[in-house]
């Protein structure tokens, strides 16, 4: 089934003004009707927590109410509907197929709204592999550092094996796995290392742990994250670089009931890839981890702790 990845995540939130400002400061564009879009049209959608049009809440602290997947064509929608009707209730209206997965996450499927992007990504010059032409600067003249596309979502689930089996029915494959924790899953319509990662937790924690948008490269992750910190938002984890997926990351606390990440430079895999499996741990989770500090210039005595 040609599922490309998440087109949108829908949240039912308690503080709409704070969430709106957060998403604007994060770098998304207000597209109207509380829809906040990346450059390719993928989005976060906000609704009031008690909005009667939303799918039912999960009964936990999670504010995520629906994950909307973009698919390649109507034939894929037909195949998804047929598969899901085998054992659960499904609705189809205005070109959207809706159902619920085995963990209780509300799902929607639609022909994707993603717009194709024609943009440069970050290039690296290294001895033996210069990726930028002579006189082509590593730092672009414009430093907007805006989110390009909705990358992935991470769920807390009470039964990772059962949850994985459901998504396998829809053509997702495991690219890597943390033993006893959960799989990184890639749908058939993308080469991204993952669009869904699941972490096994007690039932009361079920919900969205974080979501992220792809940036144009590690410099954009660092630049956007620095601006976010300077606007007063609290860094949760990062900046750093993951081992599985190889993507650069920077996570922040948010009023959406989950963490929100910037990421860039994720590995691409096809069906020839053999999934790896390792125990969860700090060394498996990141190659390295930085800590933010305010800018400094060597115009006087070195800062405390600096080498002499």
C-alpha cells in the first residue's frame, strides 16, 4: 500500500492561544482554520479539547486526537479501506478513510496534500568529496530555517508487538528496533528511515511522545532551535545526532501535551535494508549530544572552563 507518511496531526488542546503561538514560533505558517503548515503543506491542526467533531480522546494525558496519513492515490485508499473492514469499523467520506488502530489511535487516510519541494539542502565539503562548487558558500544568503515537511510521529503504546502487527497489515516495515521497546517503521511510499516509532509503556502513558518536521540540514536544526530557545521555549533534549536514522535532532517542551522536535538528514532505506536490533540505552540513542549556551566571542578572557 502506497502510504507516504503523515500529512497532518490533529490535537485537541486546552490553551489554543498558547499552542497557536508555539507553532508559529516553531516556524509553521498559519493556513487558516487553525491549520499550521510546513513548506510542503503537511501540518499540525489545532482544535479545542472539547470540540465535538474530534475523535474520542484516549483517556490519558495525550492531546493527540488523530493522525492523518497521506497516500499516493485513490487505489491505495480503496486497498486500505478493504483491509481495515476485515475486522473493524471504517468510514469513508469526502475522500477520507477513517478508522482506529489496535492501540486506540484514531487514523485518517487521504490522497496526500504534499506539495513537491524544489529546494537546496545542506551540502558538506570534505577532503575527497567536495559537495559544493567553488565560490558556493556553505551558509545560504537567506537563513529562514523553516520546517519543510512533517517527518514522523512517536507513540507510547502498551503493546508494541500488537501495534506493529497492525501497521504491517498496511505495508509498514521495520527498519530498526530497540529490544523490548519498539520498532521504527517505514511505510511503502517513502524511503525515510521511519515515519512512526513506537515505545512500549504502561497503558496510562498511551499517546503521542513527540512529532517532528524535517529541516534542510543540521545547520537549520541548530539555527531554528537557537531561535526557539531565544524566544523562551525550553529545550528538552539536544541538539545531537541519533544513531538509528542518523538524523540530527533538537527536542522542546510544548503546550501540545508532547515534545516537539526539529530534525534533519535522515537515512533513506529501500527493501534491501536489513533491520538492526540493539538494547535501548544512551549510547544507542544518540551518537553525541550538545548543550545550548548563549553566543560568545573571544574578545576577552576565556569563558569559565575553557581550555587555556
